[in-house]
């Protein structure tokens, strides 16, 4: 199992210590790029997949780098709806 498959498997288990950096890597696997929304957006960012004309907006967690559990659930649902994961 390669590193991409390990990351996807870890994400599907919905761990309580999934980091924002791991989320960026996960979205990158599915051809999403991280973009900052604007200079006044604060912690808001979006992941953009130009090939499929998709985007997902999320707040960067702070002060820690750990993603909230409800965000992991929302991202999981988004990736399932758009047929990136099963």
C-alpha cells in the first residue's frame, strides 16, 4: 500500500487527530489545489478542482492544526457525492 492509499485509508477511519496538512494532501490526490479566498478572508480557504469544475471551502483550524470531527464528516460526504471515494 502506497502513501496515497494509506492517507485515504486513514481519512476514511475519521481519526480525531487528522491535520490540515493531511487534508491538503488528500485533496491534492484528487487534483484539488489550495487557494486563499482573499486578503480579508482570514482562515477561509478553498480547494479547487479545475478539471471537474468543483470547489470545497473550509476554515483552516486554529490555534491547533487538527481538523474538527464534523469537518471530516462533511469532507467525507462531499468526496462521496462527487465519486472520489466510496
